């Protein structure tokens, strides 16, 4: 989908049940924001679904202008037990995140993941 910068972006991740769930945003530079830690008030759990309201803004270019369109991936992971290594900081470099994510996917009970691709439109 598309979303204009600064607009509220509503995200629903269904079917989580009583599992531990975490929400992340991967930006165009490959950085990963841990929404569950950086903005816990952005997320509500309701009837086994995760409901999030995000306001995503990209960094300015070095010349002070905003990029035109920014691709982002929003993804959630869930598991029966807390995924401590995936929730121990507010943001990650992708190189620091992939290995713990794959470890969780292969070893955590009830592991599941959903993702969505979003393009932020610049002004």
C-alpha cells in the first residue's frame, strides 16, 4: 500500500492469540525499528490481534530535502515464549538482527511471522 509521510498508518496483525508478539519496521537503509520497545503505546492487543497506529517519517536528505518515495517493510513475529534476543533494543542493524530472527524461527514454539510492504510518499 501507500501512505503519505506523517499520516497515521494503521496496522492489524491477526491470529496472534496469546502468543508474545513484536512489531518492526525495516527502513529503506536497512535499519530495523523495534516498535514494541520504541513505541509500546503505539500497540494494543485486542482479541488475539495486534493493532498498531504508526506515524512514519523518513530522515531528511543531506541537502535538507525529503526523499520522494521510500519503501518500507512492516513485519510482526510471534511465539509462545518471549523472544528476548529480538526485543532487547529499540533499533537494530539488519546484520545484527537476521541471525537471532532465524534462530527464533527454527527453535521457538508457535513461531509465526507476517509482513507488509509500504511505500511512503514524500511531499
